[in-house]
C-alpha cells in the first residue's frame, strides 16, 4: 500500500511540475511579448517627442508666419512656416467628412509647379481637427496644397488643389 501511495504521490508531483513548467513557459512568452510592446511604445514616444520638439521649433521660430485660409469645400487650413528652418506645420479645422473612395492628400509644390512632392495623406480628424503635420525640405517659393484623391493617394495630383497656401 505504501509503495502505491508513494507512486501516486510521485505522479501527482510530476503532473504539478509539468503544469508549473508549462505555466512558466507561457508566462515567459507573455513577458517577452510585453517587453517587445513596451520597447516599441518607448520608441514611438521618443519619435513623438522629437516630432513635437520640431513642430514647436517651427511655431516659435523668430521668422514664423501663420496663414489661415478657408477652403471652398468647408473648413480651414492653417500653415505655420519658418523659412530659416525650411519647414511648415499644417493643421486643419472643420474639413468635411469624405465619402468612401476619397482621401485628402498633402502636396508641396515648387515654384512654377516644376516640382511636386506628396507629403502623405491627411489623418483622421479628432474633434473636427487634424494635425499638426510637420513638412520638411520647404524651399522659398513653394506652395502647400491639398487635393481629393483616390484611397491610398497618388504619385502626382489628379486634380488642382482645392486650397493652396504659400509655404
């Protein structure tokens, strides 16, 4: 009887050890995933801090100029530019909600339209506002514009910008 109890106890102990081993491996995997997510979040936070510092540098530059323009489709676009930094910061307010199949695309257009560069798509509005969007590499005479484009945007504008502001 005693050997049977010892064998049963050993079996229970072995089952508990296996269960604890599985739990430990799962916990280690979850910890690894959480550490990876934390690392990614820290990296994103560092990028956000860097971008916010650059945005504030444009807004507080000694040569900063601010232009707000109403658009023909509703809402306003504001551009803060700094020629010395070769950067602009763009925000919008009250642009209409787009129907499916259209996106707002941002453009930097060189003097006389000789250079057109996509600056990406305008983000989803929060409380009717978008931005701030930081655009670098701005040259004297450049124009900032926004067009309505198909989903995903285009390499070149397919229509004339509905708003154009000197950058």
